[in-house]
């Protein structure tokens, strides 16, 4: 099975030795997306806005790969404070309105750039 690197300027560039996403077979695996605005490079700190920005970054990567959010089968959400779970969930639900993907959500001690959220997904190709 071949793997293809996915890269777009519509999402933040990698800040380490990894790709934004990999297409392998009929799946796209994204790296975790911090809530960084790709146009300004600024980190979004409000949990609701941060969740939206992380998901917009995921969306841009999936679109570059030729798929979309409605093809996501699994998400993994990292949050720095489980007290933000309800606020994150409120925004997350707007992106996955029908047949939501399987999901894990874990609180972590710290995220890169001290972000409040990081989201990665696995999606089917269209």
C-alpha cells in the first residue's frame, strides 16, 4: 500500500518532523491540529473558538486530500482541562450533525504551544 503526504497552506504547517496528513489506501490520517489560524499564525485561546479553529484546520486538510468531514470515521480530541468538555462538545456537535464519528476525548497535562485543544481524525476517501 502506497502512502501519500497531504499538505495545504489552508492549515498550519507542521511544527515538527511530521506531515499534516497521510493518505494510505482508502483512509486519510491527520496529525493533531492545534487551534492556530493559518493566515495569522496566532493561537486561538477561547475553548469554543479554539475547537472551531482546530476543526477548520482538519477540514482544510481533508479537502486537500479529496475528502470531507462527513467522511470522518474516528476523532481523537485532546483537551487541557476536562472542565472545557461541554463547551468543546457544543462546537464539535455543529461540525458533525448527522451520523457522528466514533470519538475519544482525553485530558492531557499539556499541549504544544499551551493550546487548550488539539484534534486529529481518520477519514474515508470520497
